[in-house]
């Protein structure tokens, strides 16, 4: 009798153990699926399992890195001292600093001058400033207009000026420890909307057929985006709205069941449930100005009906972040950290800072931007995701800020709004050319921060904004977008990585102070 009872107990314990073991296996499988986005999420051609693209605003390469790696290191400013053997960049030479072909020489801006006016970075003005490669009309054609709330008043010559490692200290420290390009360009000329569309689609053609905007500042021309307008599939848009046809990188990722998301500051509505959608959250920048967090024309997937979330619905659950549900891969930036806190991330994440931290002159600045960049990268570096993540920092346009390098013209145009009209330039026709897509445009910063990034490395490969989706396509074995997307021509960023020998056995974690940008 005792033996029967003992046998019964043993069988019960064994059965319970089997149930618990099976439950654990199923939970582990669910967790693995949520982390990688299904089987496809882990099938990459490189060790990179997570790409995090931080897409900032309105900076030319010379504006942030013109004198890299030499900083003034004046008293009272954050310090930067380059490591021995630090490579130089194609930057501002002594001649360009003292005998510049423009009507003003570049001047150093210090941390107390972080707040500046916005410059003229329209499609036509940027081309006019280049002056057929002479690079000498920035003061006349790219300087901004008057503005308030800045620490440096409006002066046309300000368009020539630059920061060094005593202001953009964090970015210079990242360049010291990871890989940076000094030969990367906007895919086309023009401001934020074209740049954002080039990032996700390599394409600014395919707009709703309209020609409108201010005189001398048309939004579209012959079905191609030239300047800024809000997306049609966004309830927070105002004024002129435009939609895009065709597909973007989100469509390719969806087709292969690979998780992804666009995460933007201020995307969560501030209106009551059931009321008209209002995106009203805001923050104050370092100058005390109140800045609305969400900018619709910085949200490129909202131009495409297939990848839009018009009423800004939240994800149906934290475990659905990165997967297709009512949010349709469009989120507030807080959702990125929600997923992060639950121990998983989408395979591909695009991060857009709240406006006061996106670096855009006129309402943001390099110091507020540094807080966002360093806070974000510190958290990723301290996490378990770091071991197989690549953080890519890129910008949407130059803001018109002076840069002395003209990129190659690989996309011709012959549009009435083109100002580059010499042989082989924008204003000439070419087989297969699409009007209004002249490029490459201005030179922009591009950085790769990863345990697989080459350390203290300057890459000279010619790349553009669509080189980022080119890498994503190759890493997850996706096809090219087609339809004349620039992803097919884009230079590769693979030269910024070393997948055989990561630069440090501990992942080369570089933790910085968000306030100063100095290493802690």
C-alpha cells in the first residue's frame, strides 16, 4: 500500500515536471521569437542582429568635424585630446580657414554659442551655394534669415561656421573609438523630407501630382519631392500634405517577417481618446524655448499608406512592438524603451529624437542633441543587445551649413528648379534621369558605433543616405527596392566594420557623460 502511494506521488511529480519543462520551452521560444522577429530575424549575413539608425537633423560634415581631430581646449569648455595615431579627415585646411573662397572665413563656435539660426537648405539654394563646384556662394545663397531665441544673432556669415570637439565632444569621442565616414552625402539636394525619404526608400519620386509651395520654394516638381511638406497619412499633419507611391524598406522587411519600427519623439497623441488627434507634447531646449516634440515631415513612413499609422495608435501590447499590428510599425520613441525593458528589440529600429534634441538649428542645438545621443547609446552599450548591435548615426540634410566638398553627381535632373547647370551636373538630361532628384547633395556625417566597428577609423568610401538601407537589405537578404531607388547604386558601409576581429574583447563599450560628452 505504501509502495503504491509512493509510486503515485512520483508519477504526479514527474508529470508536473514535464508540464513545467514544456512550459519553459514554449516560453523560451516565444521570447526568442519576440527578440528576433521570427526565424528570419536571426538569419543575417553578418554578426549584426540589431541595427539602430539614429537619424538626426541638419548638419554638414564640416560644421561638426571640419577641424577633427584638433580642438581648441579653451578654459571652461569640455576637453578633447585625440589619441596617438588618430587619422585626419578631409576637413578645413589652414587655407580654407584663413583665405576661403567665400565672402567670409569659417569661424569656430564655442559651447556658449550652441543656439544658432536655421540656414537656407532648400533644394535650389543648396545647389546655388555649390556654384558648379567652386563652393563659394554659401553666404549669398545658403545663409538663413532672422531668428529669435538664439545665443548667436543672425549674420549671413554664420553659415560658414563650425563646432569642434569642445562642443560636439560626444561625437568626437565616438569617432575616436568607432568608425566615421568623411565621404558620405545626402542622396539628393534639399531639406528634411527628401532626406528622410531617401533614408527609407532611396526615392523622392512618386508624389501625388501637385506643384505648390511658396514662390521659389516649390514642394514638388513633376511628381518629385524638392522641399518640405507634411505626410498625407498623418492626422497631426498641417497645411500642404503629400503622399508617396511605391515601396520602402519597411515593405521589404514585412515581406520577410523581420521586425522593425520607426520610433519618434512626440508620436503619442496628447488629445483625449476619441477626440481629433493632437501631437502636442513639448520640451524646452537649453535656451528655454518650448519646442513641440513631433514634426510630421520628419516621419517618412507616414507618406506611404502601407506603412502609416494615421491616428497614432499605440502597439496592442509590448510584445507586439516591431511586429505588424494596429501601430503598423510607427511608434512613440518610448515604445523603443518599452521593448528594451522587456528584453527584446526589433531587428531594425529607426530612432528620431524629440525635436528639441534632434540637432536642427533654430530650435535645437548640439548640446541638447548630445544628451539624446549619449543617453541612447549608453543604454544600448550597457545592455545585452550590445554584442550584436550596430548603431548608425546619420543626418537628413546639411541645413545649408558650409562644407567644402562637392559630391559626385550620380543622379541627373534637368528640372527648372536645378541651379547646377554645367556639363554633367544637375541641369542636364541623361538616360533614365528623373527630374528633381539631383544628387549627390551636401556632405553629411555618418558614423557606425558597434563592437564590430573599426576603431578610430575614417572611411573614404563614397556613400549616401540610402547606403544604410543597402546594408539592411544585404544583412537580412532582402531584394533591392527597384523603381529607380538609389539603394541599387549606393556605396557600401561594410568597410566601416571588421567582422573577423571585433575591436575589443569586451565590445569596446565607451560610456560618455551626456552633459559634457567626455568619457566617464
